[in-house]
């Protein structure tokens, strides 16, 4: 029975990998061709709706989050992308400055950031270092490696290797918990990219939310996850 159970679990993980990469390649390919956000991101807004900044994961353009960003926008939130972030391949400290530029250019306040994976790390570092006026109300991070991911050390790209648990910036982010209570961390049931015993769990977070969705990228395409995101955007807005 034990052997059968282990075999079944392995098969579930293999299936999750396949489905996740199928989504990554199909949606990822489309996202690289989508340069300009829809007009409704800033053209359709309602009073009382907080501005939302969208931050993608490593080596991904903003449009990888377009499905959930569209959903947020059509509820009346002004949605901002970070054009200079491009495919999120610069150092986290540099990426933070790109986000700060957009905040200043648009004089944004009471901001909520919706971020995927490495975007969550950028968001937290931003709150720690580049938000003296407390313009950011909260962060909703999906599948973020708060403590790094051991698989990252094997990648040749510096932006990915920066996510290894031994990296200086990961240790800094991990050891500074003063803004954790402003962060919602959404955690997939199985994450094929976040290889760490703690996964995407953040100690002292406003809320850690476990969802029954397998896949580091596929978690972005789940309607129940969208519901959690929208609910927490509204809750943070009312705080």
C-alpha cells in the first residue's frame, strides 16, 4: 500500500509539472507579444478603488499576469504595469527602482501590489527600502520564494541565481520581517519552482493562504485564486 501511495503521489507531481509548463509556454509566448496594456487599465476606474501595481515573476513580462490584471481592472481598480521592468531580469534592487519611478511619476498612494513569484520579493524589498512615505498599503504575493529556492542555484541566469537561499538579498529579505504583516502570501498545493521546506509560507504574514491548485504558474489562472486576490484587495483597502 505504501509503495502504491508513493507511486500515485509521484504521478500527480509529474502531471502537475506537465500541466504547469504547458500553461507557462502557451501563456508565456503570448505575453511576450503583448507590449501595451488595455486602455481600461487606467480608463475604467471607480471611486474608492485602490490603485494596483502588477509585478510578474523572473524572466516574465507584465502580460503573464494579464488574465488576473484584466479581472482586477474591470472591477474598477486603476491597474499599473512597470514598462521598464520588461521581462524582470535585472537585480531585485534595480527592479525596485523601476517600480518606484512609476509610483512617483503617477503620484500613487494607498497602493496594493499583486505580484507573482520574484515579484513578491521585489515588492517586499520596495517596502523596506523605497517607501518612506508608506504609499504601499499591502502586497498580495502568489507563489513567492520568501526564503529562496534551492533549484535557483543551478540556473545560469543571474536573475534566477539571485533567488537561491544563499544569496545576499534573499537572506536580507528573509531576516527583515517588519513589513510581513502587510503581506498576503498565496501558496499552491504543489510548487515545482519553489524548492524550500517552507515553500511560500511567510512568517508573520497578514495571512498565508493555501490553495488547492498545483503549479507555480498555473496558480495564476485559477478563478478561486482570483477571488482570494480580489477579496484581499478590498480588505486591505478598508484597513
